[in-house]
C-alpha cells in the first residue's frame, strides 16, 4: 500500500515540534508492503522562514529514513503576520496541486492534514488525478479557530471563503480523522459528516523515548538550571504563540514570587517569546526562565527533570468556549504524561473529562479571572509531593500508555487499509 500524505509542516531531521506525521510515517513504513510519500512545504516551523537550502527551488526531494519527502515551493512571507502566513500557505497549496498533476506517483490512499485548510486544494487535485480514497485530517477547526482567537469576524470575506472550503473539503473526503472528540461533535452537529465517517486518532508519545531516559540526567539538568534539591520545578513546553497564552505563566510566576521553593521554566519558541521575555524582565521576575528550543531527543530528559507540568490556551472573554463542540488536547499533554508529571491546565472541555476526571492525572484551573486559582492548584501539588507523584503515575498510565504513538499509528493504518482495501 502506498500512502500519500499532504502536510505543509512536516519536520526535517533535528527540527523540534510536533512529530505526529514523522512518527506515523516511520511506523507505517516499517510494516511490510507499506510505502509513504509526503508532499510538504519549505518553511521551518519555528522560525517561520524558508529553509536556506530550499529557498529558490521549485521542488526538492529528500528522505526521512524510509519516507520519501517532496518539498514544494511557497512564498517567503510566512513570518510576516497573519496575511503573510495565509498567502504563503495558499500559494503552497496551489503549487502542490500543480505538482500533483505531474508527479510520477501511484498512491492507494491520500491523507490531507489541516491546518491550514488550504490543503484541501491539493487533496482535490490528488483525488482527481489518482481516483483513490482520501482522508481529511482536521487538527484544528478552520475557520472556527480564527474566529475564536479574535483574528477575524465571522463575516469577514476570507472567513466566509474558508467556511465554504471547509464544507467542500469535508464532503469531498471519503473519511475524516480528528484528534479530539469535540471536533467530531462539531462536524456532526453542523452536518458536515456522518459520525460513522469520522475516526478519532489522537496525538501521543513514543513510550520508549521516555522509558529509556538515563536516570542521571535529572540531577545534571537541574544542576545546570541552578536548582536546589528542595526546589520544585514547574515546566511549560511547546509553542509560545497567541493561542497558547503563555502570558498566563508570567502572571502565575509574578503571583508566586514569595514561593522561592517553586521555580518556573519554559522550553520552546514562537512569535510571542521575545515579548514574554521582555515582560518578565519588566516585572522583575527571577523565578521564570525561557530556555528556548531543545532538540526533540532531549525533551524526555528535560521534562523528567521537572516536578509539575503546566499547559495553557487562550480561554479569555470572546473566545467562545463550548465544552461539547470546542476544545483542544495539546500535544504537550502527552509529553508531560510520558514524563510522569502531574499537570495543571486552564483548558476546559475534553481535557477536564479525560485528564482530571477519568485519568486523575491533572487538575483544571481557570485563568479567566486572574492567576489565583491556578496558583492555588500549583501550590497544593508542590506542598503535597506524594499526591503529585501518584497523580503523575496515573497520568503516565492513563494518558501516555493509553495514547501511545504506536497504538495510534496502528489504528490509523487499519483505517487506511479498510479505505484502500489493502
């Protein structure tokens, strides 16, 4: 079976970021008779600029282990605000559509992963060219997320167009894959797909990456951060962008300056990081540090050096959260669970049901009325280490193990085989 993946931000070796398709493609390629080709872009996920060695090329081919990767050109405007990013995405979709009409490929099934929703166009082109089943993967609801983030109104012409494109893409796809149940509910409620034509395949972790961490790394990393033995380390990992609302961590750190036994650190990058660093300095905070990107291979060790994990999204007034049809389950949740960390988070809906209520691996705390509630939950875990440790073990058993990447890859491959009849 030959799987064609259309995904704009497929990571190159050594890149940090969400490796969902890198790991899926590798695991699928390990199966006898399975071949994977990825059509992707030329933008570095974190810098939002074109890879220097790809700039100026119309098409570049390379291998990611056994996976064939085709980089298709796009304008170097991805880092120039919302409009520049949308233009770069749309032109990539146009160029990928054109390439797919000429590439020598014989896929048996297609996966088109969004966002961006522009991936619908190369999906249409691939369907027309190859006449094989197509899966539309939805990892974020467009244009709903744009409206929810306050980037544009529901009546903006661009949003209206994306709404039309969403309907067309959902109806053209033979099947839809989502990453959280709230997306399923939204698609069904809006009449975009029948429930039997939607499959949930969450993100997850490769368990062996966490289970094989050298035990001496914890003290080494903590020593490098200047932590005393009795200090608790609270960690945030992931993108530092508008939607992630990491400024809430700045607010929490400010409110907890009196707790010198609790220190905060972030790993990751994004457009908001320089502003957050400046704001932390302006407030004179000494208990919060921004460590930047770390290699993907180092993530397990750095997380296992921590004691508590935190996770945020923008849930403030105007973001219109609905526990049944809106919600995210950030990839960071799985990494924190893999490191056996309890997690405090401000995300309502499915994460509350799954992490707090079912798994018992974390605690929900709203930040809509300030950091007080979030601080109370953090301090409770810091002051009750036995409770925190037990919660972290449950997080590992009920989230990391339940949603391990190999299991998710197998579920996805079974679906692709049914669709392609292989």
